[in-house]
C-alpha cells in the first residue's frame, strides 16, 4: 500500500496537475488506438457479411457445384439421380434493384420454391409462407429485413428490364436481405438459358466431404467445380487479406506517431524530475522503483488512451465501414456491410495496443531515469549533451538500417503479402528518425547566422533551444516527419495512381457512347442487355462501329477473376490498349481472332505468375479449354484480374450472346448529342443507361477517389496526432524551460518576443519535419509504388508528383504546426518571472 | 534626485488568503555609482526590494522612481524598455542559458533590444570582465566564478544605470567571491553604475559604499561608508 500511495503522490498527482499536457498525450494515444479499432471494425463488418444473404440461404448444404458461365441443366439431373442419399438443390443467383424512392440492390435467388422448404428458411425446416400459391411466375418471397409484407406489390429492375411482382410471402429468420423467386421465372428474367449458377448438395456424414467430392466428380464433366460449400466465399475473403493488411498498416501509423509522443512525454517527465529522482534515490529508492514509477505513468496514459480510443474507434468505424465497403465493392466483390460488432476481442485489442505502445515507448526514458545517479541529478544539460555527442553514432545506425531496408525492398512477397516491403518501410522510418539529431544540429549550425540576421534574436533563441534540447527535438521532428512522410508517400502514390488511371482511360475509352444495364453492375456482377441491342445499334446511320463486351465470373487457381469476350476485330482497330511487351494493340488483337488464345491483365499475371506464351487451362461451363497467353495488358479496372478473349472463341465454350456493355463509335461529323438521341430511340422501353465518354471518365475518377478516401482519413488522423503532439511538447517545453522564459523577461524580452520564440520553435520544428518527412515520404512512395502495391495488387503505377496536392497538404500541416504553438506561447507569456526564477 | 528613489514603499503578498507584508514603508534613495549592500535574514525583503527596483514588480503603496520615472505608471511596453535600457540583473545561480555560448549569452539583452552592434558590444563587455578568451565556450564548460563574470558582462550589456545583484557570491568560494566583489566595485567606480546587492556575506559589506539593513520588511539601519551626492 505505501508503494501505491507513493505512486499516487509522485506519478499520478503530477499527471492530474498538468491536465492540459496529460490530456493531449492521452488524446494522441486515443487517436492512434481509435484508428486501429475503427479500421479493424470496419474491415470486419465490410467483409464479414460478404454475400451473407446467399450464404444463409444455403441451409445445411455442405457441398457446392459451380461452373464458369453456368452449370448445364443435365448436370443437375445427373447429380439428382445419382445413386447416393443426397439432397440436391438448384440455384440461380444474381442481383436486382428494388425500385422506389431509395433504390436498393438486393441479391435475387432462384430456387425450386415448392420442393425446397428445408433450405429456404435456413434450416427452419418449413416452406416459406405463401409457397403453396400457384401463380409463382410473378411471385417473389422476401426476407423480413426488406420491410415488405405478403400481398404487397414490388417493382424490380433485373438486367435491362423492369417488372412488377407480388410478394407471396415473407421469409423470417434470415440474416441479411434477399429476394427469392422460383427457378423457372428466375431463369427467364435473369437470362440463364437453362443453366444454373450453383448446385447445393446436402451429403450425409457417412463419408467425408473430400470423399463425397471425389465420388461426385465422376458424374460431372471436367469443367465443373465441386467443393466444400463456402469454399469460394473463403477464397474471396482470403483475397481481401492484402487489402485489409495495407489498410491495417496505414491505421498503425497514427499509433506509431502516438508512440513518439509518449516517448516525448515520459522523457519530459524524466528530465523535469531529475532533481526529484536524485532525492528519491538518495532517500533509498531502488532503481527498479524509479523504472516502475515511470513505466506506471506510461501505463496510466496508455490505459486511459486505450479506453478513450476504443470509444472513439467505435464512433469512427461508422464512417470507416462505408468507405471500406465501398472500396471492397469497387475492387473485389459485392457485399453489404454487416452491423459493426465491438466484441471483447476488440476491446482487449484496443487496451493492449494502448498499453503496449505506451510501455514500449516509455521503456527508454524510464530506463534512463532509473540509471540517474543521485549526485548527477542536479547536473543540468548533461543528458542533452549526451544526446548531442551520440548523433554520429545514431547516423551510423541509420545508415546500417537503411542498407537492411534496401535489401528488404528487393525481396519477394510472402504468401501474397508484402511483408518485406513493410519491414523496409518500418526500417526506413526508424533510420530517418535516427538521422534527425544530426539533421537538427547541422541545420542549427548552418542556419544560425542566417536565421539570426533575417528573423532576429527570437529565431536564434528558438533555434538554439531546439538544438540544445536535441533529444526531445529529435523525437518531435521524428513524430511529425513520420506523419508527413506517410502523407507525402500516400499522396504521391495515390496521385501517381490517379494520373496513371487517367492516362489509361484515355487509351481504353475511345468510344463516344457507352451502354450498360440500368441495374448497377459491380466487379463480380455482370447484368446483361438484350442481344438485339448491339445489332440494332449497328444499323444506325450515326454509328460507325459497335463494340460489345460479355463478362463472366471465373475462378482460376482458386481465385476469382473476370473472363471477358470482346470483338477482337473492332478492339484491334479502335482501342489503344497498352501491353507490357510494348506490342501494338492491332497486332495482338488480330492474333486473338478465332484462336484459343487470351490476353490477361497485369494484376492477373502478377497473382498467378503468368507470362506471355503460358497456357491457361480454364474451366468453361462443362468443358476445360487450354488458352495460350498472347500478352499482358495494363488494366486498372479490377484488382481481381481479367482474362480477355475474342467473342467468337468465348461462345464456342459458353452460351450467352447478351452483352454486359456496348460501346458505340460515332461517324465523323456526328455530334455526341445527335448520336445519343439516335441510340436512345433504339433503347426505348429498355432499362439501359447511356453514358458519354466524358461522363464515364468522371464517374470512374469519382469511384477512384472514393476508393482512396479512407487513406486520406487515416493520414489526416496521423497528422492530427502529430500536430497535437507538437502542441503538447511545446507546452512541456514551456513548463520545463520556464526559468529561461522568466530570465528572458528579466533581460528585457517583451511578451511579443516570447510569443515569437515559441512560434519560431514550432516553425523550425515544422520546417525540419517537412524536410525530413518529404524526403522519407519520397522513399516510401517509391516503396509503395514499386514494391508494396506491386506485391499486393499487381499494378504498374507511373511515378507522378501531385505537386499542388502535396503543397497544399504540407502547407496546411505547417500552418497547423505553427498554430499549435499559440497556447504554449500564451502560457509562456503569463509566467511570472520572479516566481520562476525564485523556484531555482 | 538620485538614480533610484523609493518613497514610502510597501509591498504585501497574499499567502493562503491573508496578506503578508514583504516591505513596509521603505524610504531610500541611491545615487549614480553608489554600491549598496542590502543585508538581513532570509525573508527580510531584500529580493522584493530588488524586484521593485528593477521594475519587475510593483509596490502595493508608495512610489518607485527609476531615473525619475514612476514604474507603477508605465505600460507593459514601457516597462520592457526600462528593463532593457536602465537595469541589469545578476543572480545567485548565474542563470546563463545553457544552449547559448558565452558571447551569445552576453549578446542576448542587446539583441532583444534590437541593438545592431550586439556582437561588438558583447565582446567589449566580456573583455571588461576578462572573459573574452572564453567567448565561444558553452556555460557548462565554465567554472562558477567564470559563469558569474559572464552573467555580470551580460547584465552590463545594455549599459544600465542600475545593476541589481541577488546574492551574486552565494554560490562561490571565498576567493572567487573576492574577485567578483572587486569586479562589481570596479563597475561602480568606473562605470558610474549604481549597484544594489542583496547579500549575506560580511566580506561583501566591506566593499560597498552603503549598507542597508532590513528586518521584517523594514529598513532598520542605513550606513553610508562613503558619502555620495547627486551628480557625483
């Protein structure tokens, strides 16, 4: 108990007395923890419910059968009549839009309504209410979450058509949202042509799933995939790992910046209490008590920061989940975020994060405190002197770490994760932080004369105070420079990516008008249009050429990808698609015509280590085809990867002349307005959207910006933490150096001069942090573009300086840093000189 | 009128709700070049008197006239100007800025006052206290006596009319104290600078022109060893 009492008196009471500084440090930890928690919660929610509606409708099925382009109906018949005690269920799956004030995209599932009671209610064992109705052609059953009741009328947009249905029943007990429809109308509305999207099988436990799979494989053609139910979902979730990893790492930046600030806070405590430490040691306190005391202080800050961070993280996750879900939908697959669940695991994670980061950051200064010899405790300036003489040693260590970082940057990904890339980034940040003391002292020496001449004594004093408090200055510059580096690196990466995408769009978007079904598509959703549309459009006098694209979902080596068929003749003439080999588009597309050959997108090639000349074996419908890879093309439309072949080739394997997208090239001299009017006349009565070239680009850039919105939020958080830290540290500096400020008043300094000293200090800190931060940011951006992005997503990004964006961001950070000194300056000018001098 | 005039000066502090008289009805007047020792026990009001004389604090009642100017009537800006131009401070613990070199410490008040000749004047002051060879050193590289000499050079930087020294030899050994006192004596004699020195040292009183003995905030004795007249 005496130990606790002493801990309260010597550690907690001072924390409480300096409320502003304590609050700022706790805030720094809280924001770091909040960023991590928000991203974890958002990531979990965004992918946790991936196709949850479809998953919950699988009932107790344990095996699933799938095929690219759909399963031929005879396969279902074979499985259903196989001599095994199996329950076999057919599925057609797609998406429909419920028309209304707010259009909602909802999964639509075709099932055999009358025979599938056991599956329909997710194991409840009952047929859906209303299932006995005979007019099932225009009937749908809805999950209860959609808010409809039996007998309601519902207007649905499916592909390029709209139709009214009657709600025949409401299925309760379902998580998520879904529309159920009988197989026959679903086949018709969804244009499946007798093919199924999935067959679900309930197999008894007499054999293992693997054994059943092996057994059933004999009854189906080679192209059909039989796997444990949920395998694809698991694989898709796995595919998201790299994305979540990158987001997670970015969220840890705020925490790392917070770590710098805790280090600073505890260092300040140690420096300020050297005298007290000396007395305590003289009175018999062992070293371990001093160490424990300061670690205890850090733990309190960490615990408090952790608790606040969890609460803040939960609040921030509401916004974060929307941003993350939007990115997931843009790049990976359709999903609807699940409710955010702050479980005990996350609470524990937040507390552990807060405490660990606080204790780890405090270890150095706490250890230093425990080493203080009583006799030395009075010697002021000694520790700063030590920091100064070690700067060359630290610079040498920085060089060593930078070398290791360079080696790490040359290593391959580990299981698709750029582990060495992250290690390189971490080592670069540490190396940069170790170089800061040298940078500060060199800057102080080199610029003293100039600063003094140009800005006067206040700037000189500020520069000397910073150089004199080298250890603390280095930590502060390190924190701010890390935040600025990440801001710069991500800014350059996103800016370069954006510019690359804009240039790429210039190449591929050559047509004047683009048509797509009004039902929103997605990276894994390919709504179709009537096959007549391109034929009718080709007859228009305004149209010079009509290109069309048909996409299918496909799995290659267990990963989802898109298989596309386009008219290679038109594409060769019209598109300027760039290939990694540098070959001309015309030459490559000509080789595609009528042959079993494909071109693959760069992300696909990177994921599957594919190169030109390789043979890809693709499961297409019931068949397996072998396709030679002609070349690899730059593509930024999907992270999952795309395989493209000529339409004629594709339709030798898969059915479906209905295109997903149609591009219309207008004749020279025909205005876009006239062309659009002509196209819209053809489309009359069909739910097809027509977009002009410019509008499509604009939309694409909007999606791009939305995709990266979450990174901007995380960067802003890291910068806010760092700027808060600068304010907190300057406040600490004022408290710590109050004697000097008092002395300056004795020597004739005016209030305005004291204020200017603090503002100059903040300005110098900001300038140093900007210099080292931008330099480090440039290094990190190269790492992000050429290593981390390449290994995570497989895109080639052309380096580009987003000068204006960076300048504006850095200026805002700089101004914020200077403004953060206003409150400490106010405190400094309010010090009573006689009192602070008398304290000595 | 002398360089410093205190007329019926009282100073009360409020401690834990009740007023404590630090100085009570003090009437003093000092001339240019006068070297004055303020003696008395701790808490008798020596430091308070120095702070009032240096315009760092203001009397509760009475007037402090520094070179004929009533410090209580001055704005913050004017007070800063007075401190810069007329007053120099010397402290027991030297109070050199550890991050500035010797010459930079001396330059400090000159630069705060915007003096363009700061380096030149600082060098002169340092050579005056025989510390010019140490100008590029840092404070932690100096002995106590050397630090105090630098502090004196700094106090003299702006050519003040009055030098206020609070226990300037309190942290020094006897020999070094002797040297510092001799230096202060020289400053008073050659620079025509009034020096008010709070001290416990009996040796120090042997070097001064006037001894003011304080007790419980009152002047109980004033001994003029040397007679000073206005305009000496």
